[in-house]
């Protein structure tokens, strides 16, 4: 049986978490400003799919294994930190002066790259899994039977968080794409890439710590 007040409390908490700025927001924002609506939407979709994969892993008990194994946690954590560092240094050292490089790419290729970037950033962040392990059980009602029912309920909560995150990304894209038309001069694109690269490097250091 669903505990409506507890579910509403989770929705409120998940909404706040979705709105909290992070590396996922930086990816979607930078993509929206420099590449447009469709690549940014796919980047957000990739981020959300990464969250959903962690939600499934946690519901299956893999998150608990990750929380208990320092070695497994460290391997994924450092892989994620290196990936973010690679993205960040690339943007810092070789910022784009225009969107012509992106425009020359096949639209589908650009969309796949944006999607893959968002997906990998979350997939290689074990803190997402640990967060779900510690956060979701607080909102599972005591009336839910143990075992498969708890797993299904936890996955449902993770799915709610994913949907709220995607709604936020869509709102962010809608707000920034019109602004992006005025921000596509060479110096601005370089600045945006460098800011995003710096954010990625900071998050890499934070993830590795």
C-alpha cells in the first residue's frame, strides 16, 4: 500500500535534488547553449538513463555490494574522475571558437555523442548508487513487504527522481536555447567551454577525494 504523505515527501525531496546544480546540469547547459535543443535533450536523457541504471542496480542489491566493497567503489570512482578530468581538460585546452565544428558533424552523430557523454558521467559516478542506497530506503513504507516488493518500490522511487530530473532539464533547455542565439560569438563560446571544463575538473577532484 502506498503511503501518500511519505510519497509526497519523497517527490518534494527529489525535486530539490533535481534542481541542485551539478555536473549533469553543466553538461546539459553547455550543450544547450552551444549545440542547441536536440543534442541538449539527448544529453539530459543520457544523464537520466545513467541514474536509472543505478536505480536498477540498487533495487537488485548491487548498490549494497558497492557500498560494502571499498575496492569496487574505488575502481568506479576513479574511472569516473578520470573521465570527467579528460572532458574538463579537453574543454580547457581546446575550447571551441564557434559551433562550426559541431555543425559539420552528422546530426545523429552529434546527438549520440551528447547522449553518451551524459550517460557515462552518471554511470561512472558511484556516489549516485550510494546516494540511492542511503536515500531511497527512507521513503519505503513499512507496509511494503520485504524482498521483491521493496526492490520494485525502490525502483519506482528512482524512476520518479529520473522523471523529475528530465522535466528540469527540459525547462533548462527551453530557457537557455533562445539565450544561446545571442551567445554564439567566438569569445563567448570559448568562455562557456572553459567554464564548463573548469567545473568538470572540480567535480573530478571532488569525486576522487
